[in-house]
């Protein structure tokens, strides 16, 4: 086989064509946001009891939780779930003649749909009722359901993508090119924590006024980075 030599001029021309054929690649970032009203209300409460024995402390917690669950399940639309259950001993200081005291506690979570972030009166009345029964209110949060979170996330992403498309179009036009295909796309979401938090407070076992709940809107932020191929104008 005979190999023909390529002169320097032809080689440079071929390299020039290869370079000319390489597309322009643009990397663009944008921060999108989407502000929506919470569509769910959640409350977290604790049942607590102290007694001279672990059995007595647990029995008191069990009775109080049974009563609380009955009240919650009797309120339309409320989803009630129990959480951490613990029992521990509080030993007296060294040298003290006091007997050990046992502490028992169990958490209760309540959720209900709250269109436009406004919880039903029945829900806040229930929370007040449970406070009156001696439960400790840890938090009262306005947040998003799974479906609401997904929709809010997509809205923030779409906002960022609109910005990226506009930036890429402007850059391409300044270069006399057009926006081509997306080579890569990276999305980072920033979701907020609780919107409204009530102070922790232990209520006596008497009638308690319902708490007031007026949560603010939720803002979801999305940072999107795209690598876009530009194509020459025809």
C-alpha cells in the first residue's frame, strides 16, 4: 500500500474545516422561583406523663393518647399518626432522698387539607381541645402536600428554563447563530422549612382557646444550569 504525503497547506485547510464545523457550546444558569399558598396544615403535639413507676407513666400516656386519637379521628378530614414513644428515668441528685421519677412521652401528628392556606375551623378547634386535655403543642405548620410540592417545584423549574431560553436566544443572536439542542441540564431545588411555628407550651387540663393560624405563602426556588449547543444561521 502506498501512503501519499499530505502537504502542510492541505493539512492546515483540513484542520480549519474541522474547527469551523465544531459547534459553539453555551453554558447558562438561572434562578427560578414560584410562590404559592400552602395547601395543608399540620400540627405536632406530645403526650407526657411523670410517675413513680414506668408502668404508671406509660399507662397515663396510653390513656391520654387513646383519648386524643379518638378526638382526631372524629374530626372530618384529619389524618392522625403517632410517632416516637419513650420512657426514661429521672434519677435524683447524689445524696438526695427523693425517689426516681419516670417520664413517658409519645408524639402525635395531625394533618388536614387547607386550600389557600386557611385551615378549617374544626382543625384549630381540635388542636385547642387537645391542648386543653394536657397535650403539649410543639408546632403548627402551614406546608405543601406531596402533590402541591410537586406542582410548585415544576413552576420554579419552568421559570428558570424560561430565563435560560431567553438568555441563550440573546447570546445566539449576537453571534449570528440559533439555539440548538440541550446537551445537559442540572436542577437544584431549594424548598423552605415550616412557614408558621407556634411556641411550645403546656396547657392545663381545662378548656383552651383554639390557636390562631395564618401561614404565609411558600416560595420554591430552583437553580438550573444548562449546556446548549448553538447552530450557525443558514
